[in-house]
C-alpha cells in the first residue's frame, strides 16, 4: 500500500482520474450538441444572428453550464492533487461526483424550454448542490491520505460552503421565481466566505 506521506500516486488512481476527466470532457461536449443541431436546421438563406437571438436561451444555458462544470472540475482537480491511492471512499466519491457532472447536460437542455419550472430548478441547482457536497466528502477522503500539515492536504470548507450556498440558491430560486437562476451568483460570495473562514478559524482546517 502506498504510504500516506508519499507524493507518488498509484497507477490505479491515475487511471481513475483519467476516466473522470474523460467523463467531464464528454459532459462538456454534450452541452454543445443542441447548438450543433440548431446550426444544422438553418437554411442557406437564414440569418444566423436572427437564429442566435431567437434561441438566446440555449446559448445562455450552454454558457452557464460550461462555466459551472469548469468551476466544479477545477475544484475537484485541486482536491485530488493530494490523493495517493484509490481507496474505497475516494473511489466512490469520485464516481458519484462524475455522475453529477455527466447528468448536468440533461437539466441544461431543459433550461431554455422549461427554465422557469420548479422541477427544472430542482434538477439543475440540486445537481450542483450534490456535486459540491460530494467534493466536500472527496476532500475529507483525501485528507485521510495525507498527514496533518501536508501542503497537499485539501480543505473541506470551500466545497462545504459551496454546498450550503447552492442550497440557499435553490430555495431563493424556487420561493422567489422572479430571481430565476440569479441566486447562483452567490457562489462568488461563497468563495470569499471560504477564504475568510479559513483565515479567521485556521484550526478548522487541521
């Protein structure tokens, strides 16, 4: 078994991370397929910019989900930097997290047509909430592979704060329909909140 102090990853973990990265890449590709289909529906005489304006919701949904998935992947990438072995807890956390990412193209496709429906908001923002919660669990799993004080021992707090913010955003979006998906902008505040929490209570990260 790989030592917790080792900086070398096991080969099995490398394969797992490659698989997860491939799943994220596929999810990003699936996001753009509705736009590709739209391009195929245009006739030679159709005005491209008119089509873009008429289907602005599709483009907005694509842009939002691309940024969301990229942000979640970056957080996952930073967390697993310290992982050294594909132990059971880490393995299942990563697979479950990948599932939430692969699922996101479905509620994304619903945004343009049924974005105001409560079910769509629950599916979309709920997926983000679950994804952030799984990142917190993943960080906890990696922490168990690194000794206290290790520079590669990730913090659970950023992902946990994001999960709380996602929960608040979901409630606001459902209870105040006029806000639509604007409450997701609270994630920017959540990032600053995580930094302040770690600075004020550094012991929480030990």
